């Protein structure tokens, strides 16, 4: 007995809906099951599968590049496996800080490229590499189209790494194929995180951001305008005389070379 046209249509529709690249709103069966523990309970609770999604593109939109990303992903940098690749970081990472955080420098590779074409090619090849466990890439001066972001997303799907693309805060207004998109803002005492897109979740307005406390050592070397705001807040506390002074520390960035 030959199948009816209706049966053929139902079969075709079922095959289409079973594709892993079809998102069915809040349906979760086809979401990535492998996730890396973020190291922060509040973040894990807010994420599907309780951690950063691997084999997927993750976007972090932030106001300026003030190294808050190193705090956000420090637990993964320490506990992950495979190589840690930093693609076009805005500054060279400070080796002593990485060592103090428990990160093995032998796993860290820094890649610098000069133009957008090389950046995209490097991202695609690194994301596909099996030996790459964590790829952190910074979009500094380039602008990416949806098609170019799609290439990065497909490459991340083919690999096994956690692939994170750091973008300017203004990129929130652009459509993106990323599975997870968050925004971060560094404050005088903490980092505020908001999730504004997550595959498999009907994202509603997040009334309160997730707050990660800054280490005390970081609070004294924040940008000047944030330090000034901290001092202003302190003068308004009960018991203060209304005046405050602060000594501004300076820092030197050293090359990322491990001394023997």
C-alpha cells in the first residue's frame, strides 16, 4: 500500500523537527548536554544544564575591556582541560596573576591577528581543533555580520571547546546565532551580569543582575571614574566626615613569558 501524501508530509515534518539546528522555542531535547561548571552557583542556576555550554558560541557583551572576563572565566581556566587559546586579547595577560589563580601557563596560547579575515579564519580553525579546550576571542575594532557570526557558531558546533566571543556593549542590538548571550558591567565592588538570550529558554526581563564580588586586590586598581564613585559613596556613609582621600596605585604589564 502506497503512503498517502499526508503521511509523506508528516514524515518530512518529523525529520525536519528532529534536526539539531532547529530551535523549537522552549523545547530542550536538542540543547547541548555538555556544560562546564562556571564555578559560581548563581550563574549555574541561571544557565541551562547548570554551566557554560560547550560546542556552542557564547557571546559576552561588555562596556570596555577591563579584564573582568578573566574573573568571570577564572574557574574554567583553572579546571578545564586542553589548550587555552586567547585570540586577540586587548592586553597581554599578566603571568603572575595567572599562576596565582592556579592556571598552568603551559596550556595558554596567545594568538594575535591583524585583520578581520584572519580573525575569522583563526577562530574557525581553533574552534574545530580537538586539542583546544577553551577559546576566548575579543572583537575589538571589527564589526561582524550575521553571516560571519554564523560561521563562528558552526565551527564551535563542530569542536568540543567552550568558545567565547567578547564583543562591545553596543553589539547587544545586533542579531546573533550565539546559543548564549550575556552582558557584563564592572562596578566598584562587583561585576554585574545579565542574560539576555539563552537557547531553549523564553528569556524575560531580568529584574536583578547576577553579581560577582570583585577580589579586594582588584578594587584598588579600577578605572579612575569608578574609584571616584567609590569614594563618593563612602563619604555618604554614616560616621564619615564628608571628605575622603585615596592613593592611586600604578601597575605594569609584563610579557607573558614564564621565567625559569
